[in-house]
C-alpha cells in the first residue's frame, strides 16, 4: 500500500504534519510569501495551509506548492527544495 492507506471509504486524508512546515518555519517564510511567489498559478493560502498541516493533496496541488516554494527560494537566495524535501507521501 502507499503512504496514504486505503480504507473502506477511500483514502485516509490526514497524513500528519509535513516536512514543508519545518522547511518554511526554519527559513522564517510565511504562507503569504509563498502564495505571492506563485504568480497566478492558482495556489491559494488554503491549499498551502493544507499542505503544511498534512491534509492529503493531489499530485497537481503538490506540484503547484513545489513550484511556488522553489520560486520564492530562488528569489530569496535559499536552496531550492525537491518534492521529497516538502512531502513524505505521493499525492493521489
């Protein structure tokens, strides 16, 4: 089974606090800075908060979060993360 275990009703939606939370907290970056760096990709504060708290996202949403975090890191001179640095599961 994948990291998101299946139940009789579907996938478990809570996967626990994600590494993205520690990454952003450690670099003192808030959600607004990441959403602002998204440049109209459709990333919202709500999706980013779900990503940090461990609400299971789709692969597409994970890619939007990764692109926004990478854009912010590039402009701030921080190391750009990989998907594995931000999430410990693969989206559905």
